[in-house]
C-alpha cells in the first residue's frame, strides 16, 4: 500500500516537475542577487524581499530609493515565467530586451518592450486600449483578459524565440506576434514610441520589473534560455 501511495504521489507531481525542467531561478526568494537598479550598481531600498516575495514599497521610494529593477544578465531567446499581484489602483510592468546604456537611454522603457501589469479597473491606464494587463504595452491589445482580481496572484509568461513573441497570462495566450519585421515596425510607428530611435530594436537585452510608483509583488521568477 505504501508503494502504491508513493507511486501515486510521484505521478501527481511529475507534470509540475517536468514543467520546470530547464528553468533557472532569476530570484532566489531571499535576496536581490542578480539584480540592480537601472543605471546603478546596487538595488534601491524600495525593493524588499519577504517570505519568498519581491515587493516594491512606494513609501520607501520617496527617498530616492526606487527605480526599475533590472537583471544583471542579458537574454536573447527565452521563456520567462513569474507571478505578480498588484495593490488597488497600481501599475507596473515586465520589460524586456532592454539596452542598459543609461547615458543614452535614461529609462528601461526607452528600449525595452513591456508586458503590462495593472489594476485594470482602478488605474487610469485601464481605460486606454493596449494599456491593460497582459497587453504588449501600447502595441498589441490582448486577445482576452484572464487577469485575476486585485490582490490575487497572476502567472505571466513571456516566450521570445527567434523573433516570435508569445505572451501568456494565467495559462491563456493573450498576445502572439513577430518582432522586428515590417508589420512590427509599423506598429511602433503608430504608437507613442514612434520618435524613440532605440525602442524595440534590440534583439538581446536585460529584463526589468517596473517601478511605477505603486505597490506590486513578484515571486517565482524563472527563465529558460
């Protein structure tokens, strides 16, 4: 009987184990090792780690301790997974393909693409098309909105492989597109980023969690290259 129970348990956990195969953590759940504030060598005190969760504290950021949190490493073809939740009325984002030439580009979003993280109902951006949770910010509207209630955890995935980009929110594919082709360049030309020469042009770059001045939580951050 014990052997049967053990086998059942092993089989039940197998999908979860297989799903994580090839992924490596970008966040160890205890420290901000592997990250820094954009344009700096350290992490601002507004980014706090508690109980395996990375939390942005907007009150602490008022002392100049905020800023977008950026990976030390760059990534080209990757599958990123993470969980996020926001406070009421909050805004943040997962930004990728960032070129950290901080003298040339003052902000992460001057080069990087963004998967929106948002309280759709409470934040003003929720009233703007292509600015809602799961959207490829200001470029492509989500096919659907499987985002959960404010305060609940969402699971986001960004898969970028040889120019094909897929955004997944809570297991649902919400955006599919091809990067850097003529159609993509047209999308940029019709967006708020039209006059930004570096935006969306880099095919390898860093990943950031955005400080938009609001409370936001991230956990289980992992990547497969």
